[in-house]
């Protein structure tokens, strides 16, 4: 009897085919508008892969942009914490 193939767990880098850190961080800044937990997981993954000072600067720029967006979102009258964060507690990213 043949075995069922398991699906390999893929990181966002390999799943999206992204090799450039700057484009990956730009995508994370865009994704935060639709899925905050996913953007946070991408930023955690990116923080573990930073290799140069330019990438660290780009990461910090992305953190500032994401945190500013989340601050402005919380002031909107249509903001729903449960819808945005799901079961996670609202947090902010920290710069490196």
C-alpha cells in the first residue's frame, strides 16, 4: 500500500520564490494590511536572516512602517481587534 506523501513545510522565502530581502520586507509591509499575524511571522523570519547593515536598515524601516500603520488602524472607528489579530494579543514589532 503506497504511503501518503507529506507536504513539506516551506518558509515564506522559498514559498514565494523571494531571494532579495528588500523585496521580502516590502511584501511584508503590504501583507500587514490584510493579515497582521502572517506579516509578523514573515518579519520574525526576516529578522533571523538579516546579513548586512543595509538589510538591517530596511528591516527597521519596515518595522516603523508596520507599527505606524497599526497605530493609525487602532484609531479608526471600524477597527475590530478580534478581526485584525484573531486569537493573538495586539503587539508591536521591535527594531534591531
